[in-house]
C-alpha cells in the first residue's frame, strides 16, 4: 500500500546551512554507517523540498505529505530537527517562526480542530462529518490534546534554541489563552460544547454517546476525543497526551514569567493546570501489568478502567522521557517500557524483518518507524540505537525515506510513501546517536 510520489513545492531550494549540516552528518556516519547518511540526507531535504509553503505575510504552511492539509502536531515535528541549525541561519529561524504564527492563527480559528487547509477552500477529510464544522479553514475537527501542546512546544523551543521572541505576539498570547480555556473546560468534559459524530462503520472515526465519548469522572487530567493517530480514544483521559500537556504548561509558565512576557494571570493558570494534570496522572493513571509491576496505563476514565497498550505516534507512553515528563531511568517508566515491548501490548509485533510497536490505525503486524525512532531515542544503550537505525534503513523498501507502517515480514508492504513526520523522526534519531539535540 503506497501513496503518490512527492511533488516538489515552490520553495524547493535547500539552504546552504542545511546542506552543510547534511555534509556534517555524512562525515559523522563515515563508511561504517553510510546507509544512515544516505537516508538522513534524503529525509532531511525532503521536508523542505516537498512540504513547505512560505506566504507573503511571513507565515509558513506545511502539508503533512500525501494529504494536502497541515496538522498542528505533524508540522511541529516536521520542523523540530531544523532547530539545531536555526541559531546559525536567520532565514531558517524565520521559517520556523512563520510556522508558529500560522499555528496560532489556526488555533484562533478553532482550538478543537486538528488539521487545517492552506486557504479557506472548504476541503475536508470527510464531507459527512457532523461535528461543529463551521469554518472553511478546517480539514478535520478531531479534538486531540496533543494538537494544542505541539505549537506551544515549538514556540518555546524556538526561543530556547535561538533566543528570538518576536513570535510571542498578540496572536500567540490569544492562542495560549484559548488553549488554557479548552484544557480547563475539558477537565470537566460534561460542561464541554465539543462533540464529534461521523457517518461511518469504523469505531475509530467517531465518538459514542452522541459524539460526547464514553463517560469519565473528574481526575484533574484533561479530556481528549482522539489520539495522535487521529483514532478515537477508548477511555478519554489519554495519559501520554496529558503527560505532554503537563510539560507544555511548564513552558507557558516560563514564557509568561517576569523574564519574558510577564503575565502572572496566565502563568498561574498554567501552573494550576500542570499541577492538576500531574496529580491526576499519578493518582488515576497507574495500574499493574500481568507481573504485578506498577505501570502507566495508556488511557483511563477515572472510573476504574485502564487500557494497557501504546500507540506508535508521539505523544506515547514510550516517549515520556523524550517529552520531558520523566527521566529515562524512572522505575515506573522502565516497567511500562518493558510491558510495551512485550505481547502484553496488543500492538507490539515481531516478524522476520522487524519488531516494534504498531497501531490500530494501520494493518495488524505493521510496525511504525516513528515508534522505532522513539524506542531508540529513549534508550540509554548506544547499541540499541544503532540496531534500530540499521533496521530502519534496511526496511525502507529502497526509497531512502521512512513510512507510516511497515509489514514486519515484508518491508515492500507499507503505508504512506510520503510522510514527512516519520522522515524527520528518523533524522532526529540519527542526530541523537551523534549527541546532537535541540534544547527543550
């Protein structure tokens, strides 16, 4: 299962700084890992060459790849590795700042939407969508907590890595207030205006209970309709997304501290959310695996139900240290990690060519390169990182690019030939192997 060949966007030129960085990675890989370098260069250039549109007003629009829309989540991950170069390249820094501005404009249009059109064209994933689909800018209105976390993360990281502040403008401040409004509202989902119903036979594409989702009790966590896979939650406190939300609320506190924007009302709201979400996770999101170890559940509802699994997207439970929620040697995280990399996780697969975590979003026995990249980046074992990098380049079906999901027994069977998020996660893993990391 493949997707159309990538088409080069208008801004296809690769900046000199990016070309120089690719040469640096090639030198670091050397002869021993020349195949890593070949895939890194293909993936690192592909995002700039095929997904980026710069607008005359200084904003930046990124398509996710073979779908002609911009996801708040994907677009952040697509740009994140370039932050390693941005301090030395003002034009690249401007490109990323333009993306932040575009993201927060979209949040101003609808903070419950996950994906947007480049123009108010009225295009959408599914015309039969029966949610509150009022704006022609919306490609899809699946509410996902992580969609509001990623733009804050990118805004903070742009500042942390370059020192620039101009993207902390009025649109940004208004967007942060709307995000706080939504997170606070969704701590009490019974008071929420949000619902999502779609005419479909696929349970992952719509919400039960007239679009309101299955029942939840108050926990301090914030409710999510859908996962980062864009699949519906089973229980609507999605734990890895709440982990992410607690981290970005910490970013908000710092951005609105006296050293930057100096707004104590926003900072205090973010602090209350951070504290409430963490308390909710630590009180309600822990359960026991089959060996009796305490682990984090993937989802819970505050009513005693817990789902043991992980998904291939980020945020995931595997990604908790990558997101900044906990240390990689945290005992509960390590027990959770062991569980996720076992058959207790119904989406863990082992085959003749590949082993790792897949997703209900793709066929059974398909492992995601994104999940493999996260598995490696959250390991302190250099040999594990090298093994996974070798596996990723060996299963690219000769494309030198990453895909969405790959058949563990036959890597010529895969989904999404053109998937920029996956490409850039691979690039970030190569950088991580050589101790090149963006500040967070």
